[in-house]
């Protein structure tokens, strides 16, 4: 058997072979030692690189490894970093001097800006997703600081730019609530706790019904009616939201089928598609499966996507959109004006409807004619004409708002002025 000396064994156990920096085993032992000795005066940071996978794919592993090594070297130059480690893949951790939060943030911002500026890959800017916590703020949730730092790190969602988040108790509560709701969701669906409401949409000129948007409600334990704001944001992180979107589509198709059989006039219904759902490679197949199960004509279904969805991976998004349109579904851009609008992307999207966000509609009836908000919404409506898509204004609450929007050429109106979201049976009464 081969003999190893102590140093070799030590390196094998505690050093990362790519960067020659410490590894997670080493960091983990340090954290355990600190905990056992009751030391809480340090900061802990966990970070990774944005798009590291792509760097490896485009530039190759040698360059990828070089990037990791240069980062490790840079960390070792910082006197305020006690220890650092490359944990796995592109994940790094570091234990730092205890500081005031402001100073800590500034140090991290400066560090990451400097690493980005190092131009490790000439002409390619590398950005970071970073979570930080002061060990004293992490007590009560286990003395290991890594989990809270990782939780903070996971709040970073943007594809570009360095993001630094400090752990807060609210993040922990959100996570706990999310897990609880996610566990309860399957039974809630079985027990009929999820309800689908429909909010009617109207034609601004003829003031006739043109369709509806499906909006989910959770009648929690058959006791409390929860609006989506109380559960969707908590479920969005780990895919449970897909179940909801699919359930809503299923219920909509089920009803359309009943109405069809009853000889009712059928209007299109729009269903929200969560951003995460779009990442599911089987999305189109799943959606078609649900709609075809009830033999519902595809043009009766419209999918609402949000602008933030548009941002992550635009090529892929466009592909999915074209597939959905290819299957005869309608598409709308939801909450237009609130996300990262990219006009160049928008013009490539096969959209039927642009839904102008409520925030643009609010107060338009109280502003003067030259007010910026008024000019903007008029321009958006004008733009939809050039793009050859229909415009729908959301959250219209007053007669005056409706009149102005009509005057500016907005085709469709959705909002409390006509109707709040209502149970499906109530909506049925509106059908001829
Ligand atoms: P959204 O898609 O922008 O839906 C419109 C929201 O605005 C609805 O809130 C609706 O009740 C509200 N609204 C409509 N007209 C007015 C108005 O005149 N005044 C005011 N103040 N509010 C108005 P809701 O039902 O609470 O839904 C909130 C959000 O939850 C939705 O925003 C959507 O993003 C999400 N959501 C709802 N159902 C689903 C679903 O099945 N799947 C997914 N992924 N998201 C959903
Ligand atoms: Ca919507
Ligand atoms: Ca909306």
C-alpha cells in the first residue's frame, strides 16, 4: 500500500485540488470549533459565480479553473477575511472579521467589484451572488452560520450584476412558511381548498364581455380565504407553483367544457404562467395535455407571462412562446411596465395582448393632461398599435379612468370598475 506523509494526508483532506485553497471540510471544522468554543464574533459569507456553467462551456475547464484560482488568491489577500474555502463547483465560503453591517457590505462590494475588474477572462465580466451573515445574528437558528448565509445567497435572482444579501429573520420565516405551504398543497388540492375565480374583461368601446382572467384562491382549511399574495410568493421558489398553474388551467378547461355542453357562449380565459414554470422542459406538452383532456379549442386559452420571465433566458423564452402560439394558444404580456422591459425583445415576441400594469392606470384621472404618467400610458397604447397587439388596461377602478383609456385607444379593460374576480358559477351568469 502506498504510504502518505502527514502533509499529503492533510492536503487531501482539507485542500481543494483545483485552487489549492481550503475546502469545505476544513471550513466546516472551523465552524464547528467556533461553535463548540462559543465564539460568535465573526462574519460568514457564502457566494457563487453567475453563469459559471456557461464559462466552462464556452471557455473550457482550464479557463474555468483559472478563474476559481484567481478568486481564491484574491480572497487570501484580504486581511479582514480570516479563512476562506472553495466548497464545491463555483461555491466559496469565508469567515471574516466581525464588523458593523455597513462596513461589512462596503468591504464585500469593494471586493467583488475588484474581482470583476480583474478581467480574469478578458472582455467577459464575471458577477457574483453573495449571502452574508454576522454569526451573532444567526444564533437561535443553529450556530452553524452557513445555512443562513446560503439562504441569503439564494435571494439573488438577477442574471447580471453582483448581488449581496444579508440574512434576515424574515428570510427564515418565509422559508419556513414556504415549506409548510408546499407540504400542505397536495392535500389542499385534494380537499378542494384551491378555488379558481374569474375576473371578467370588457371591450372598452362596446362595453361587452370579451373573456376573463383566472385567479387562484386558497380557502385554507376551509376557514380562511387567502389571496394569492399570501401563498404564491412563498411557493415560487421551489416549483410548487407549477402545480397551482396546472390546477387552475385544469379547472378552467373543466368549466369551459361544461359550458360548451350547456350551449353557452364561450369566451377566452387567460391563465397565469409562473416564471419558474417556463423552465420546465415539458411545459408545452403538459399544458396541451390538460387542455386536450377536455377537448377545449386552444384559442379559448390565453397564457399570461410576466416581463421578469422574459429576462432570464430570452432565446429559450421565445422558443417556448412560439411553440405555444404554434399550438394555437394566445399569449399576453402581464404587468407590462413593471419588469425589465426590453423593447427589442418585446418586438420579437409573438404576443396577442399587452396588459398594461395597474400602476400606470392608477390616478390617471387625477393628473393634468401633460402629466408624465399620462403621456407614458398613451405612448404604451400607441406602441401596441405599431406592434400589432391588443392593449388591455389592468386595475381600472373608475368611470373616468375607463373613459380616458378608451379615448386613447385602449381596447380592453379589466378592473373593479366592471367587476372584481368572482367565483366561476357567478361568472357563468354573465355568459349568454
Ligand atoms: P395579476 O396577474 O396582475 O392579477 C391581477 C390582480 O389584480 C388580481 O389580484 C386582481 O384581483 C387584482 N385586480 C384586478 N382589478 C383590480 C382593481 O381594479 N383594483 C385593484 N386594487 N386590484 C385589482 P389577485 O387575484 O390577488 O392576484 C394577485 C397576483 O397573484 C396576480 O396578479 C398573479 O400574479 C398571481 N396569481 C394569481 N393566480 C395565479 C395563478 O394561478 N398562477 C400564478 N402563477 N400566479 C397567479
Ligand atoms: Ca395576470
Ligand atoms: Ca397583471
